């Protein structure tokens, strides 16, 4: 199961945009940006466990 999340983490890094590089203010982020941030955090946490 951990391999699945590690693979997803690599795909996230390659495909999805980095919000920190774009300097997105979290207090002004859209719902889509917040969902993207939540997804990336979820996958990263599962890959590190």
C-alpha cells in the first residue's frame, strides 16, 4: 500500500502545480486550490508513514 502512495507522490510532483512556488496566499486561495493542497498533503503523509 505504501508503494501506491509513493507512486502517487511522484505523479503529484510531476503533474500538479506547486502552490508554494506560485506564492498562493492560503487565506485567499480558491476552493480548488485548497482541495489540491489537501490532496497533496494527504498523499505525502501516507507516503512517509
